[in-house]
C-alpha cells in the first residue's frame, strides 16, 4: 500500500523540540521530540487537537522559529531562516492591504529583482491559476475571504517554490469555498509536483487531500500516528474507504488523548471493536513514542 | 416565433423603464449628496446672523463689531490694513513660517520616528525623553528662542543681511518654536505606526524572500504610512496654532497673528474679527488638504475598518 515509486526526501525532521518563553517568565513546551520525514512531491497533512504544536512545527519548517532541540533538514541542509524556496500560506488573511492583488502577487518577484515585464507576466499566470484574473486591480478589502486566500496561494506559488507550507489556509472559510479551494490545490499539485505540508483541523480535508496524514497529539506535541492514504483522486467523500480512513484517524487521536491524561479529552464517539481492517489506508510502522514523565 | 414577438417587445419596454428608474435613482443620490454638502453652510449662516443680532443689541464697535465693517476688510484682501500690509500678505507670511517650520519637523521627525519605532534599545532609551519634552508647551519656548536666536533670519544664516524676499520675515526663533510644536505629534505617531505593523505582514514578506532593508521599505513603511499621515495632520494643526500665538508676542512685526494683536491695540475690533476669520479658514483648508493627501496615500486603511 505504500507507494513504491522512489522519492527523494524533502524534509527530515529529527527529534525536534520547541519551548516558548511566555511573557510572565514561564516556559511552555510545544513540541517534544518530533521526528518524521517528508518525501518530495507528497501532500502531507498534519492533524491533531488544538495546542498539539501543528502550527509551531510548520513555522519551524518555514524558518520563522528556531527549534530548541533537534533539527530540521531541508534537502540535507538545516533550516535557519525563511526563504522563497518555501512558500507559506497563513491561516489569517495575510495580503498586504496597501497593494492590489497583482502587486501582492508580484511581491516575491520584486524581492528577487526580476524585470518588471517578467514580474507581471508570471504574476498574471499565477493569478489565472487560482481563477482571479478579473480581480487583479482590486484591493484585498474588496475581496471575500476565499478570494483573499486564493491570492495568498498565488502569491506563494509565483516564486515557484518546490515546497508549500499551508497553515490551516481554509480554516476561516465557509464550507463550499473550502471544497472548491481544496480542488484548486489538488489541481496545482497534480500539475506542478509540489511538496505540500498542510495543517488542518478538518479530518475530512486531510483525508480528501493528502497522500499521507501525520497525527500530532499531546501537550507537548508528539507524533502519535502516521498514515498513508492511497486512494486515487478525485476522492469520493461518502465512499466506504474514505469513511474508514476518517474513523481510523479519529481513533488514533482519541487513543492518544487517553494515553496522555487517562481522560478522554476528544469528544468523539468511541469506536470499540470497530477498527477498520487495513484497507486503503494503513499504519506505517512508527516507533512507540516516549511517554511523558 | 409567435410567442417570442410580444415578449421581446415587453423586454424592451422593461429595459427602458429600468434605465429611467436607474437615472432617477442616480439623480436622487446626487441631489442627496449635494444636500449633504450644503447643510453645513446653514450653521455658518446661523452663526453670522446670531453675531449680527448680538452686535446690534450691544451697539458698541469697540466691544463687538457688526458684520458690515468686518466684511469691508474681508472683501478687499489685497488692500492695506492699518498700514501693516494686506490680509493676503500677512496670511502668506504666517503660512510661509508654518510651511518652513513644519517641513523641518517632517524631515527630522519622520526619520527619528522610524528609527525609534524599529529598534528597541533607542526606543527604550529616548522615548521617555520624548514624552517628557513634548509636554513643554511650544509657546513657553518663545522667550528661550528669542534669547538664543535673537533676530536672526533665514538669509542671515548664509551671511546675507537682507535678501529682499519674504524670507527676511522668517526668523529662526520662530521656526524653532514651530518645529517644536509640530515634531512631537509626528514622532509619536510615526513610532506608534511602526509598532502597529502586524508581525504577520513581516513574516509573510520573509517567506516571500524579503529581508532587512527590503522589509523596512516594502512592508514597515507602507504599513505605518497612515499613522505617519495622521501625525503630519496633527503636527500641521499645532504649527498653525503656534504661529498665531508666536506672532502676537513681542518681537514680532508681521503675520496674521501680529495683525490681530495690532488691531486690538488700536481698538479696531473689526480688523481683529476679520483676522480671526482668516485664521479659521486657513486652518480648515490646511486640515482638509492634508486629510485628502492622507486618504490618497492610504485609502486601504480607511476601507479596511
């Protein structure tokens, strides 16, 4: 069930720890020894309950934060600072409000110092990819939330990064826009072979999009599950395979919550005795994680 | 075919009707807008009528002049007033002082504000001082400025005694006082503008390959611009108030502020009131002008709220 094609490794995350200092002098540990690898060309979703460090991990990969322990390697080299080789789409609306759609998208190219003509050409192509060519002169405040996120995706794509880091990009959108943009993303991945790391709260979104789902859990965050999803696109949300995958991930999250605290924190229906047989989605063999002292 | 013919006709008539309707609606919107423009004028008319009524009742031109002599002065802005030059001349001189003092304040205040806003150590070191110094009223600096700068004018600075231009009437002490009045609102608003730049925008720029200086000019500066413009507006308003007060004090011999204190000394109340009217008008126009400048540079901010 694991894809047999040979892939090179994009990210290697080795025993990464991250501790934050809060304003009142306390220390909060967000990540505690997270390790996994991401193959180039994969769409990997990271799911898990709030506060499990998904976003922190993504920010570490982007280079916006530095790990307090372990390291993150990108094609063998440690990540030290943000760069145009990793496009990032934030959960919040991050368009520069003083720039038009077109000027927002050309921002990265301006930073590269490309000639104006090429900037416009490439920006227009990127805007077309997300289907907003009619709005290139509009300002962000004139656009709906979904359109703004599409522009943010175009802005990240125009630099032609091999890697896209997406932090709950569709979290604040309505359901129908969300579904539409999921297909936009899949089409982009199909055409351009990007490595995508996609943080989401929605298990449905994770199963629909990804080649692989990494489940983070606990406080501080650890990898509690790692599943490969081998279903052809477009995926049918009401198919048995799909639902089984969904239930499986739920079970993993629920189990991890139990393990950590002895209390079922995740309000999901327990699925006693109904573990889906290894079918379209299956566990990779992950080493058992250390328990918190 | 048979059924289509009348429906097309119907369609045409509805199009006509709707365009007429649209036109009517447009006219209604236009006239409503015009009405909103006219409304404030009524308050001015009411004020003038009230003034005139009280003046007639008081019936003493040394206390409250009637509108006729005031209008007499206002209607001839290019004619000499009490041997001190015309209204326009004096307004121009005051405005020139404000423009020069304000420009110096902008050229010094904005860079200082950007610097203090961008770096933590200078901010912690100097900003408390800025907060202390700003409480010293610029008017209180006039005696000090007179003592330090005496009667030096701008041309004196380059070794010219008289340049025979308006600049001979611009004294350094006055410029310093105006600078003092305008610079603090500019610095403080610039600092708060830089501090208000969302971290998200900086991080976004970083992930798009920007760094250091480029982030400053392409993100921090444009994001802070609306707040900087607010600082300029406040600063210009303060400078205009301070110039009037400064011109009324000893050591001054021209400008609209001087004209009204001179009118007072000669008990020419109508000159005084006409001068006050001009001060109000110029201040109003100054604020409006800077307001339009600020919305053209940062339209996005007004819309975002």
